[in-house]
C-alpha cells in the first residue's frame, strides 16, 4: 500500500519518534524510504552576514546533517528498507512538497513541533503547511506520541 515513504526530518525528538512508525510500515509493505533534510534558506541568510566564516559553518552543518542521516539510514536499512538520503537547501515546506511530487511517494511521515511553539505561532510550522497542502497520505508524529 505505502511502497515509498518520504521522511522529511529536522532531527528533532518528534522526527526521531517518527522513525519507529516508519519501521512499522515495513510490515505493511513499505519498501523504500527517502530521508530528506532541508537546510533552511532563511537560516543561511543569517549566516551569510558573517562572510569570513560562512563557508566553514555551512560545511559543518552539512557534515552534521549527513552524519545524522547516515544513522537513520543504517537503522532503516537494518529493517529491510531501501534508503536514499537527500539534503536540499531552500524553504522546507516547498522542498518537501517538491520532493514528494518528483519522487512519486506513497506517504509522507513527519514529526510535528520540531521547533518552539512560539516560532510556530509566528511563522507557521512546516508540518502544519504540509498537512494543509499535501494530496497524499500523511503520518504526523508529535513529541508526545
């Protein structure tokens, strides 16, 4: 039923909990997981104000993201999934929706409330936007799940 899963992650507690739910989908026939992390363009704009350290900081962020993704990859591969990882830069909501469409995924599994509640009230959460606009099934895992 859900052969290909898109797992956008910010490596929050809610995202880590979502991995447990992804594992359960294996028993329902899921075969492939695309792990996606989006480096928020807005955060990079802030870093660009420190030009002498920008590249060094960005490379460090990318190394940390790749390392965290590799841990999830190992965990899901051990469960029998085919795993692909992607790091993108842009607006998280846009990149999630674009990846879901381009990769023709069956379901999006994502954690909710990865950021502070105040930040979500001001800017709107990524998960909230995905919930509103996705036209495919979603599994949303919150911190308390």
